[in-house]
């Protein structure tokens, strides 16, 4: 498949997932509609080389008991976040891309995110991110054993487990709702 067809496949998958996703509240519904409008306006919205605001995928990784979240200290942002990043032409779907990013950034080969979207987030980037100015993030959740050995990738400074009730200062306000959404999804 050529790159153009690969991007079109990812674009169609994002549209289909967002159209079928039942947002849990009015804020998430507005983001869902905003993401769909952005995709309609930008055929290249899935690519990092596309518009300054483009889609990304991420995964919050929780332990089996739901008491801890595995986070990465992002090298460029210098903040703790869930695993995630940009889509690539070889990704079969937005879910596959988010799972790939979680595996690459955590060093845990067997992570598999649940296929349902758990949350959407739109955030402006602060720092050296080149032409990227804003991410429209489609978020998933995964569960792995707390004693699973993780490793630091080239995109990270550190990777470690954080208690869900003691998330890192600086990104706590962003991470707490994502963790809650991930817990709801993994317990249902």
C-alpha cells in the first residue's frame, strides 16, 4: 500500500471510530464533533507533516489492581504523560498506532490497548515540537502486571509506575481524568 492510501485508511478509521463512539459527557461530545470537523477539513490530519493541529494516539497503562499508572517522562516536554505519539503510514488503525506507541515507549512488547476509545483530548504543545502546534489525541487504555519490566525509550527520560491517587504534579490535572476513564473502561 502506498503512503497516500495508508493515510487515507487511517483517516477513515479515525472517522469511523469517532462517529461510532458514545462520548460520556458534553465536553467529550464537543471534542468528538471538533475532531470530526477537523478530519473533514483536513485530509492530511493524521500525519505529523499535515496541518499544525493533527491527530495523535495514546494509551494509559494501568496495573491489574487499578492502583498504579505507568507513565513516561517525555524528553521534549519534560513532563510525565501516558504513552503515545504520531501515526505512521504502516499503522493498520488508530488503535494499532496507539498500541505500537505504548510498546515502543514502554519497552513492554505484550501491551495491547482495549480497542474502545476512553477519552479525547486537545492540547497546545509547549516547547520544541517543530511544526506541531496542537495535538488532537485519541486515547485508549491497557492493563499489564505491576511487576512487568519497562524500559526507557529514546523519547523519554524515565518510565515508572505512579499511584493513581498521587499522580505527578504538573500533569495531574490532565492525567487524573484519563486515569479515571481508563479505570472505567478496564473494569467494565
